[in-house]
């Protein structure tokens, strides 16, 4: 066991640090600076371009795809160093870098890789995910969006897509979408799916922002009406849709970086919360300390579990459903900790003054924490995965298995 | 970065696991409880012969001179087996105190015996329900000459106090916290066996009526460091216990048919065990880091040890309780193996200070 950098890692860290010192400050947010969506998108693209020019875009992506061809550990090291600067990147960037490049690398044809990888790495092409539907969330394969060919069409002719997608994050800013649709309803639900890359400016694609409980609209409904997609934009073979989805989703769970240490920030917030007569604070309460310490300890556990999984990956081992453990632990613990923060703060947490940035942040985070328990694998789905794939317990009763979709 | 046990450590774990599974199976534990034993003496001798007891003791004193993480690998397996052995008292605490602050003569006198298993030590710190961390001990040390003197007072409960031949006793020496080394086989020492909640780890009240003692060179800081080191080992022991509970619950659920299908196929059971599996992996990850820090990053040890301790005991608590729950009525019988862990979990949870103590240590040392 060794937490110190190997000589190669140390050299890479020094290189990354020097490059970041020269380039990152110009892109970092100023103290208290807040960006509108469009501006955040612009700044994120600019930073991605700088990374590309500096040779740090797509660190683990093979060189032939325009990446650096580096190791998982190098990606972690770079992320650690990069996170010292508060740089606006935007979630849309990671959908492209994390998901689109991943699925292109695994399932893309040489032409597709050549066309999409480089602009994505440069920040010139952003992506959204068109997976979920009103009746297909955790049960994603239940999706109904249809991809059909016109009567008399031949192989290689274009597809016509009709349906409705939902929860497509930042689809209103994205250039391209990763789309899964049903090409053959006479096959069982997981088998009749195909995967497409769709230009979001294609006629018939309409995104409508969803008004969320946070008040913001990060997510969209995306309506697809007679959207024509060239067959050249199909990823993988006809019927490979589910495999492509799994590739995308696996990239969603193996984050390369450690999240910021949010519990320590909460400890400081509670320390700033005055209590009692003589300069005391809310940390004087043992009940508060015990609850916060448990959260601190769990957050550390998540960080070191991620380090263990990265060690496995760097050796070519597959951590499998163990990756789900971190997300499951994080999402629940985070919501609990934020709720605790409000309780400890007391009534003051209910109504924030315009300049009370920390309490306003808490409002936002507590609402957002509900998303983390649902998106990217709901708690219940992850528990099933862990029970079945890590503990080897039986799968649930599945009346839909092996039944043609149109007979369900 | 390489965050995994070494091949040698994995081999050591396998060796310890194999030996303990063979020598200390549940039937043996039931037999020991039936006999009212406080020590599995043949197994203790065997562990000594194999070098396990001296793993972290310097080679000059008959040990193997390995690291805290090597010792931890053994602690984890002892937790899994729930063996009836004074490993934590003798090797981790008494041996740890001697290695940290014993004089050359004291180390030469006691460490080889700890390593071979011929001498059993314990650490006597509690004095009834009083908060032993907050105040000076009521047990006092009065110097006679040099570091020698006599101690008076009662320590209770003392884990493994019945089988120990000597104790490191937390005392008040002239208004300061200090460690006194006491041979327990002397007329000025009397022991009373207590009704120990953990049937596989005996506890005694030990009274000292002017018993001969000598001071170790430790102070309050040494105590804090010793407790951090011990908390890491206890965390590994707890993870081992939690893993045993999870394995048991899983196997029982897979085996048991209920309402026409496997008990393990119900989400109520699957999700519960998934949560336990997650808690165990978080705890093990914290424990790995703390075991590494104990050797390589002393400044980070207080926070790392506290985090390991908190997550490991949270995992073990949940695992020990839910293991009985998944078993249902059979889990309440002496013939099932759940109860060993249900009791041991409380021993670990309450030893070295409870949750609040370690929560405070983490808050104080978290950057």
C-alpha cells in the first residue's frame, strides 16, 4: 500500500501543476462570481479548448482518438490538481467527455470516431443523453421511442424517429444527442433497441425545459417528431442499443475524481452558527458533533473506496457493481448531512437574507440532493445491483423477461 | 498510488483465516463458553509459535518487526473468527504501550514473552462508569525510588484481566496521567471476575493495595497515540466481525425458503444486506488508510483512526443486529452463531471510549 506518487506519477503531477499554474487562473471563477447558463457554457467550452491545446483533454482516451493515452491514475492526478482552481466547466462537458467519448471508443466506426472525437475533446461539440422516457426510468429498456425505416427502404437508408425523451440534462445547450430507440417491438425489450447519434438541430427535435422543484431548469423534455437520422449515425449494429446504453452508464459511475470535501464545509458552517451566551457555537453540542463526525467518516470512506477501485482499474481489474457502492453511499449521506445542517442552523436556515450565500447554497443543495438519489442509478437499483452482482443473491421476479415487447 | 494490501499481507490474512477457521470454529467457541474459559490456550500457543503475536514487535525482542497494517490483517481475521483470545489486550494495547514508551530494560523483560504468548498483558484504564478520559485516574502511583513505586486503587472492568500476568495501568502519578507496569501475580493484587456481556472476552475488576509497579515513560500524548493505534486495530477487528455477519446472513438467506421462494430473493433482505456490504467497504477503506497512516503519516493518524473506528463500528453494529434479524427465531438460539458477534460488537463499541469520544477526535483533527 502506498499513497505516495510513483516517480512517473510525480513527474506527471509536476507537469500538470506547471501547466495549470500558467493557464488555469485566467479561466477560474472570481470570488463570488456567478454565471448564467449560456455564459457558463461559453466558459466551459473555452477551458476545454485550452485543455486540448495543452494536451490534457481526454487523458485516458487513446492517442489515435485524440486523447492523451494516459492512465486512470494520471486522470485522477490531473483532476486533483485542476480542482485547486474553481473553473466553470458545466455538466454538458462531462456528458460529452465522460459518456459520448466512452461509447464512441467502444462502439464507434472509424469514420464516427474521426468525425466526433476531436471536436468533442476541443469543446466544440457538446452532448446530451436521450435515454429516459416518461415510462422508462429505472426500467430504461421499457422505452417506446420508435426508430423505423420507411416502407421499401433499403439497408443504409435513413431512420425516422418518433417519441418523447425526458430528463435530458442541458439538452437545450447541447449540439448532439446520444439516443436509444426501439427499432423492433416484436423482440424482447432489451433486444429490440438501437443506438443513434442525433444532431440536436435536426428538424423535428424540440426541447422543452422542465420546471424543477429547485426553480431551475437543468432538465428537459425532448420531443422527437419524424426526426430523420442517417444510417451512418447509427452506433454499433442494429440491436446493439442496450449494450451501448450499458457502456454509457458504466462511464457515469466510475468518476475519475474525488468530490469536494463538503462535510468539512458543513462543519465550518455549523461552527459559524452562534449558540449560547458567551461566544459559543452549535459545535458545542455533542449530538451535532457525533452526527457530523459520522458524515465526515463516511465521506472519507467514499474517497478511499474510490482509491481502492482506481487501483483495481489501473491493474486491469473490473470493479463491477462495487462502483455503485460509492454513489449509493454518497447520495444518501449527502442528503442526510444537508438536512442536518438546516436543523442545526435552526429557523435561520428557513429564510436566507440575500447576502447569506452559505444558507442560500444549503437551500439549493438540499433540493438538489434528491436528484442524486434518483439519477444515474436510483438507490433501489443500485442496491439490487450490489445484492445480485457483489453478493450473488437472486435477481427479482421479471415477468417481462424474454417476452416480445409488443406483447407486454 | 497503490491502495491495496500487498501480496504478502494477503497471504498472511489467508494463513490466519485458515488456521482460525480450523482451530476456532463456532463449536469450539460454544465449548469454551460452556467451560467458562477466558482463553483458548492451545490456540494462543499456536499463534505465538507461528509468529502472529509478535508480528509488530521488533525483531530484537523476538517479534517479526512488521508494520501496523500487517498486524491489522491479523486483527481482521481474529474479528471474523471471534476467537477467545487476549490479542487486543496483550499484543495491541500492552505490547503497544511497551513498544511506545517502555525503557530498554522493560521492553527486554516483557516484549519477548508477549511475542511468544508466554506472557499475557492487558491495559487497565476504566474505573467503573467514571469518564476515564476526562479526569485524572483515582488509582494513584506513589514513587518509592526512581521509576519504581506502589499503586493503589481499583480498575474495572479490565478486559482479559483474568488471564493476564501483567497490566499497563493508567494512573495518577503526582498529578499527571501516567502508565504503570504492574505484575499481577503479587499478593497486593486481587481480581474479581465480572459477568462479562461478551462471553468470549472476560472482564475483571482488579484492585491494587500498594502493589509494586514501575512507570513507563508515557504521558497524556503517548496515551492518545496509543489509543489511535489501538483504534485502528479495533476497526479491523470490527470489519472482520461485520464480514462474518454478512456472510452468515447471506448464506442463511440463500438457503432458506419462504412463501415458495428463496428468502434471499426478497428486496427487503437484498437491500438490507447491500447496505451492510456498502458500510463494510467504506469502513475497510478507512481502515486501510488508517493502517497505512499509522506507519507512514503520523500527523494524519488521529483523524484517520477516528474515521476508521466510527465507520467500522457503525458497520459492525448494523451487521450484528441485522444478522439475527435475517435469521429470525433461529438467530436467537445458542446453537446459531449470530450471538457471538452481537455480543462482541458491544465490546468493541464501548472499549477505548464510545462514539462521542471518537467523533470529537475526528472533528478536532479534520482539516
